[in-house]
C-alpha cells in the first residue's frame, strides 16, 4: 500500500474515531440531562407531596389546638392543678407543632419574587426604624451605617426585609443581657454587601458550617428553619450569604446582592 493510500485510510479512521468519541460524549450529555430532568421532576413531585401532607396535618392539628383551649377554659375552675398543667403542656406542644408546620410550608413553598429597583440605604433605614423599639426593650443599641452613595438593587424588598429580620431577631436572642446590633451597607464592585453584626454569644466554627442547614439550630427553642429560609431568600435573588462568628464576641452575617 502506498504512503498516500495509507495516509488517506489513517485520516478516515481517525475521523471515524473522532466522530465516535463526539457521538459518545453527546450521548452521555443527553443521558446526564435526562437523569437531571427526571431528578428535578422527582424533587418537584416530592415537594408537592410533602407540602400537601403538611397541610393535611395542619388542619386537624388546628382543630385539636382549639378544642384543647376550650376544654381548658371549661374545666379550669373544677379540676386539680396537676391536670391543668397537663392540659397546658398538651396545648403548648400542639401550638409548637403548628409553628413547625407553618415554617416548613413557608420554606418548602414556591417563591414569587416581585422585583423592583430598590435603594438599599432607604430599605435599611425603614427596617431600623421598625426594629428599634424591640431592640430597646432588650437593651440592645441598634446602629445603622449607610453607604455614602446610593445603592440600587433589583429585588423584592419585602422578602429581603424578611431575610434581614430573621438575622436581626437571631442577633437579639444572642444578646440576652444587651449589646450592640449594627446594620452596615457597603459596595464591593458590582455588588452590595449588607452586614448584620452583633456583640452576642457567638458560636463555634463547626456550628458556622451548618448554621444554614434546615432544622439545625444552636438554640433550645425554634424550628431551625429561620436561617435556612434566609439563605433561600438570598439565593433566589442571585446573592449569597456568609457568616463569621467568635465565641463570646459575636457574629457577622454578610449578605451580598448584585446591583446595577
């Protein structure tokens, strides 16, 4: 076989092998896409089922809670203190279960963002005015550090306020003896950074790595969904949230949102 013929055959063989490799790669991509699509559909179906189950549990639970309250009111004058305490315990626990279901439904439900251009200095000022009375009751000094220039982000202002309120309420709980709570707004490139800083009890590094996980909590009370919901709200806006904390010194939660 001549060198020319051998070169032609080698070229054809190489082209065939390359075509086969490209075909296999394309097939793998199609299979991977199909698997991801099925997985996403399965997750959506599971979300619908769990949401429906939570609703089905919530309805009879509300009825039980109401009837326990009525029963306690009817029997309190005639029954012993021990029985009253037991009824109160049952009523309190059913109330806690309902709170858990409410938080779960908010966390698992679909979010509809009503985005609009929002000046973040003004948003934080409104939030600080609203939250100041509650902070003062707990001997916490709330301070606002605004950006020197306007920072406008296209966000759902109600949902961003909700995310920040979750962080601010957590900060109050971390400062039972009072302290400082700081809201700080700065610009970093094409992003706005909102810091929520407290001088509370703080938490260890291992807790910081799990603090945004659903149902993880460093507190004895609560459902463990507040910070998970906060992260979800920020992610829905294309942003991110991070935390740094020192035990005995306090915590800093930093929210980064795209601007422009």
